[in-house]
């Protein structure tokens, strides 16, 4: 899968809680991605088998809202997204250093 | 003074509250539901979009709904177009009596004459419905034989079986090539976005019908 800045941001957001359930809106907040960018990437990750999705189990009469869809990282996704997140973390300090040198 | 007077005007406050209710309470839900309908029926993203609205704080909802326009434009509209195209082709293939000018049989893989090969040129875009043609085939004299329906954007050399023998014809783009003797139950369901899978299915079917090995792409003439 082509590695983009958006994918790196999403990988960092997902790998903050690798075993947890991730919700679309929360992911957009934590990754800083707009819906128009986030959801197509999520769809690609689902197609690639890096994520799996499911629907929350709620009583609609009590919650007064429809059930939300959540995403979970698969074993393959943990490996791949972990690698992307790790390299994104490595690149961030390097980018800061190079910016500091240029400014100095 | 007139500004202060207008602030104390209860009518203006009522209008402002009404606008706030409409903008933050009513319109986001309406627009989200309308936008969600752009996704094909059964698509989980449809229900997801509506459910996500309730997770968004009320103050952010108008902007969030605006973002959904972008999402729909790049996700739902292409999905809808693919589905529509696929349905059109399916309807055409499954039509019980389709009258075409003649029956044509495509000989995929086997040379029709020494030095002449036939097949689908891989780099030519092919509609999913055109790919679904392989299901209703019959076997002829040593040919991997397929019955074709309207072939669009397909460039092949074919063999037409006529009463007086076999002759080579050449099919061009958007050329109606034959009578459909279709068997819908054998027609592969080519879902939206399943072009690659359909190509694989055709390759497998061709290889199975005409012996081992993968089919060679056709040589353009």
C-alpha cells in the first residue's frame, strides 16, 4: 500500500491503542484527517485486511441513536501499521532536526 | 442606541434561537441522511455516516456535514456509477430474448489459422458485463469457445460458426457480435470493483477449457 502522510497519521492514531476499538469520528480527531481523506483510507485498510469492522451492540430504545461502526486492527494490520507508525515516529525527530539546522 | 434596542427586542431573539435550532439541530441530520443515500443500498458506509453524526458535538455538526460532501463525492458517487454500469450489463446479459444479427463465437487462445491468435487485449478497458460473457460457452472444433453478447471496448479476432462452415471475422469496438445463448446461472457476478477478479476468472476458465497454462494475450492486428 502506498505510504502517504495521511496513512502515517492514521497509523499513529490507530497504533496508539492497537487492541482497542476505533471509531471514525474519534480517529479523525486523533489523526487530524478530514472525513473525505480518512474514510477512503479506512476502506483501503479494510480491503487489505489490515482492519476489520463491526457494529457496536446497543439498545436503540435506550441510547436513542443508531449503532456505530468500529474498526479493529488485525494481526496483519498490527504488523504493517506498526511498521508505518514506527517509521513515521522516526521521521518526525529527523524532520525537526533538519528544520532546526536550516533555521540556525 | 438602535443597536441596543434591537438586542432587547424579543422577536429577534426568537428568530436567532430558531435559526440556531435549524442549523445545529435539524439540518445536519437531514443533510447527512440525504448524503448517505448516495451510497448504494446495503453499503455499510450508509449507516455508518448517519451513526457518526450522533458522535459529533452539536457545535461541530454543520462543518462535519460539509466534510461529508467531500466524502460522498469521492466515495459514494463512483461506487454508485460502478453499480449502475454493472447493473446495465447484467440486465442486458440476462434478457431472455436478445436479438442480434448473428451468432458469433470467440475463439480465445487457440489460433484460428497458423500464425493468427485471438484473445482479449489486456490493456484495453473492458466493461464488467463484457467480461461476464464467458459463462454461456460451448465447445467447438478444438476451440475454447465462448458465446458473446454486446462487446464493448473489446478488440478480438473471432470465429463465426455458420451453416456453411467456419470463417474468421474481426470484432471491433462497440460491435454487436452475436446472439446471446446465455445461461445466467453460469454467468459470473461481477460486482462493482471486481474487474480484476473477473479477469482472473476468465483466465482460469480459458486455461481450463483449452488445456493447461495461462492464456496468452492477443496480438493486435
